[in-house]
């Protein structure tokens, strides 16, 4: 993954773009996505119970973008983990490549760290037991990272690109896969693959009712080999209300788990409290 910047017009007062974005997968030759599911298998536009806090739509109903919570409402921080797997990586998984990371999830549970996992539909299909476990664990919330992990813009870190007319169905197909795996209440939050989006992408997925969730702290864990460097980058960047992007894909982010073992106790020592993205959005909406 390579740091990446894509600037878009701010769509609400709460929207803030990350200064740097990180891609979530190695470069591959672009292929057409798998065909979208039939109309009978696509989930309804509303992806989660209405009690989950969201950001109001932007101008002309554009999908809103959320990058961090309030800076002045206490020292909270949300660790988020992208569970990446592209639609065409099944053969690699069958050959033994690990796109999951059970040791990381075990560490988060042992340290009692609430977290938000942005999961691709393909990951949920490959690891349904883990998806179901996360979906039923009150310390975690599962959100949408697309079905295919194909980019929603051109020129996004070498990722294949989903066509504009299939963007909405890709998001809906991911929700269908999450529910099929046993995630009972996937959150109405969506993270663009590679962090890449533009106004057209925000418009195409607006009917799903999601809030697009970016970040303000890039961990640099993608393809990193130095856990201490990842931990330093996070610790240097966190501010009250921060959203930190990390990865739950062992083959692409092998040092995330040891980095988390450094990050969590140090941020707690500094007085930070770990929360899920939903709590940050609720705080931004004025909820207590």
C-alpha cells in the first residue's frame, strides 16, 4: 500500500478528509468484477438499524464523509481495521495465504479494546466463523468495505476498478455477504477501498444510506515490517477524536498485532479511551 491523497469538496461541516490515505492491497491487473447478484438477493438500501448514528447527507443528497470525531469532548480514539480481500483472491487463500489475522483479534479481546472492522464481503465469505464472531461480540462493530475491494475511482494504488453503474450493487452485495456470514447488524458505515473516492462515487452510493468513514491517522501498517515504526506513527498522530486506520489482513500487514500491543497501553497511559466509530459519530451529532 502506498500513501495517497485524494481531495474532494467537503460535503458536510462534519466531514474532514485525511491528509494521507493508504491503499489496502497490492497492485493487480484490472478485471471486471463478478456479476452483481440478482435483484432478489440484494439487501434493502437501509443497511443497519436506524439507531446507529450517521452523518446527515451532504449537498444534493451526496453520501456524507466522516474522518474524525469532536476534538473537545474528551480523549477518545477509534481504532479501525480493514479486513481486505479482493473478489479474485480466492485461489491465493486456497493456496494458504492468510487474509485474516486471528492473533490480532485475540489481542484486541484480551486488551478489551472496542474496535470497528471494515470488512469486505469476500473476506466474510472466506472467514464466516470469524465474521460471525465479530458480529456478535459487543466490543466490535462490523462495517462495509465493499464486496470486491475494487476501487471506486481510477488510479487508486493499482487496484482494479468497479464500474460506476455497479458501485451501489457492490456495496449492497457486501451487506448481503456480511449477513449471510452471520453478522446480525452490520453498521451503516462504508470505507472506500484504498480510501479513494470522488463526487461521482459519493453520488452513486448515496441510495444505500451509508456514511463514508475515512480517517485522520494513517498507521502505515500495510506491508510494514517494523512494528515499532507503525506504533510510533500512530502515537505521533493521535489527537482527541481520531480515527486510526489499520488492517486485519495478516499477509499484507504482518506487524499490526505487535504494534497494537504497544499502541494500546501507551494511549491509555496518556488518558485516551478507546471507542467504536459509532460513538464518535454519535458525539459529533451531539449525543452523550
